[in-house]
C-alpha cells in the first residue's frame, strides 16, 4: 500500500485570493465555531426582546433589538465574506478570527445594558471585531496585489466607521437614533465603495452554505427558546394541554420555515446573476431573515406566558410578536429566493398572500395554530407546484 503524502503545516501562508470556482468548498471548523459563538449573542438579543414585549414596551424592544442585531449580523457577515475570499487557515488568520469571536461574545455580554440605553459594552465588543478585520484586510492588501485597492478601501472604511461608533457614545441622547442610522449607512456603504475598485473572489456555493448554516443555528435557537418557555409554563398547574398544543404548533411553524428557506438552493441566484447588486441585495437582505427568525423565539415565549395567564396583554398583542416576524421571514425568503416575477405563479403569489394571512391570524382565537397551518399549507403548495421541476445545480 502506498502512503498518502501528509499535508505540510506552516504557521503562515500568503493571503492570496481564493478561486471562485474552487471545487468542494465547504465551511471550515473555525467558521462553525464562529457561528456557534455568535448565536450566543442572538439568544441574548431574543431574550431581551421577550422581556421588553412582556412588559408592554414593544416599540422600545423592537428598536433596541434591531440595533443590537445589526452589530451581531454585520460582524458575522463581514467575517463570512472575507473568509470566502481569503481564508488561509494559518496561525495569524486563526488568531485574528478568535479575536473576532471574543468581540462577538463581548457584544453578547452587553445586550442587556444596550436595551437599557447603555451601548458601551456592545461598542467595545463590536470595535474589537471590526479592528481585527481591518488587520486581515491590510494583510490581504499586502499579499494579493490584484485586490489591493479594494482591500485598502475596506480597511480604511471600516476603521473610519469604528471612530464614528466610539464618537457616538459621547453625543447627546436625543441624537441616538439619527446618529445610529447615519453610522449604519456608512458601514453598509463600505463594501459597495470598496468592491467598485476590484471585485473580491468570494465563492457562491460557500457563501450560500454559510448563510444556510447560520439560518439553521438561528432556527435552533428558536426551538430552544420555545422549549424553555414551555418547560417553565408546565410548572403552572392546569395548562399542560394548552402548552402541548402550542408546542406542536410552534414545531410545525419552525419546520415550515426551514422547509421554505431551503427549498430553493441558496446559491442559485448568486450563480445565475453574479453582479455586485445581486450579491449585496442577497447578502444584506438576510438581515431580515436572521432577525425575524430570532424574533420568532421571543414571540413563542410571549405566547406561552399568555396561555399560562402570566402575561398582562390582550390576545392580539400577545400574538403579534410571533405572527409579524413569521410574515417578515416569509416576505424576505420570497424576495431573496423566489422573486415576485418567478415563473411559478402559485409560489410567487403564495408567499406574500400567506404572509398577510399570518398577520391576520393574530385576530383569531388560536393565532399560533392558524399561523402554523398557513405556513404548512405554503409548504404543500411549494411541493405540489414544483413537482417535476429541474433544480439548479
């Protein structure tokens, strides 16, 4: 038997652009660790949202959740796209990624205080993540001359945004909302400006897999939140039957969300139309998929509290924290994976119609059950309508 040559391990490799057509490109163990650590922050954000909703502070809770979730999502997104184009898996790259993970966990630790208006801890964690990525971009600029201009623009733009985040902490409280939106727009503009000078070689299949894996983890967090809420609810006597029924409906709803997201290959749109606009709209649009999926878990917890009589809200107010995020999830999947002009008209029409009906289900006596039934019906429609259809490679 001939011995297979062993892989030579080196502590540092040149950070060259990866091949966009590289075969068998899959997520690495380091990327999976990154996702698992970041989902801690997602769980903290969902828990804080639940508490705000349960206390009747819906507007404040939703606004704080959206702001906190941006820090989580944007840190994850930037790492994922950079890794798709430049992952070297050497010692400096691993250490820089671990620093980003530490920043993500710091963000998770600051979620509770952020919901109370104190963003200092989150800013510390966020800036730590982003400055580590600045170092990665400078390394890419040095080793990959074909994308040097883009890499330097990324590094400069990210660094400037971190200065703005820190400066924002010292501005008067009344300007918080306006300045937050302004700096977010600066952050979102950095990739657009940088990629104009040179396109980075991210891998469509790898990016789609990364987004799919994070969707799975967020849906898993939803199931965990619902399970914990129902476990606590069973401590109250006389509610076991209602909670079992609610648990079944929640499970059907999560299963349907999983089915609908993964029914169409995530990379199909990126491969079919590999333009910068497609990549940006698909990548940025997932904010609403991730955030809405995470919010569903908070909604389930509110529904459990309502069914056990520990929540002092009306039926509609207790239902909306679940039905609205589910509707946003369906509309986001429709826009990013299906498309309003999809040639399969039943599906193209079915998603927005179902989303509207899910919100309307809030007015029914059993909103979670009705929403679950509607989502399951959309799954059936999707399966029947696409029967025999050739799937994209």
